[in-house]
C-alpha cells in the first residue's frame, strides 16, 4: 500500500487520518529517492540508450550519478 501524504486543504471529508511516525519516516525516504531519480533524469544519455556497447552505457550512468550526487552537496 503506497504511503501518500494527505492534502488537508482540498478534502471532502473532515476526518483525515494522520501518518504514524513509522509511515512518516518511510514517506521521507521515498521522497528523497524520487527527488534523486528526477534529478538523474536530466541527463538525456541515461534516459534513452544511444551507446552501442553496454560498458559505455554503464559508464555514462556512473558519470551522471556522480554528477547528480555532487550537485546535491
């Protein structure tokens, strides 16, 4: 079951269930992973494989991951 935060401003029902501490911790980890994936998708070479050899593709993935991590710091 996916954990999605509730938008309190736009709800029909007044009784909104709050996330527990455990669910909130999982939600924060999920958000950080999603944000990292979105930053990784900026590199066009990693979205669609244009390389002939798989080793060159893996190399471009490693370079884009390093670039993404360094930009996050």
